[in-house]
């Protein structure tokens, strides 16, 4: 299964092979249990109402700013870099200040 980018809410994107993996990763990173109940609680608290995988077109159109270097590319390029450098998935991919 290929790694996808999931838009979790208006602020957070996660890279994972499945939505379930992305939800569990987000819950764990935010200090919630990765059980159905913990994930439900995280979804309610952080507005994860309708998480969706980005289409290839959305991946190519969404800008990604690499904070350390200040360079900008798109989500597709940023994900390709993570895959090529051996990043472990699932993981947090991008966030904005809401």
C-alpha cells in the first residue's frame, strides 16, 4: 500500500498508508489512547470531522514550506523526499497555525 497524505482538519496533515494509521498516529502524538474511544475523543477535541486523503492534483497544488531551509515545494515533492530518505510512516506531515 502506498503512503498518502491525509487532511485531518483545517490545520493538520498526516502521512500514512491508511486513514486508520493516520488517526492512530495523530491520537498518539496528541496524548490520546489509540483505542476507538481515544481516537473518538481526539477527533472531537481537534475537529477531525471528515479526514480525507489528498488527490494527486491536490498534492501537486498544495504548497509545502520546509521551515529549516526556508525552501518551498509542493506536498508531492515533500512526500517523495520523506520516502527517499527512509522516513517511518505514519507520521505528522504538515501543520499550520489555526
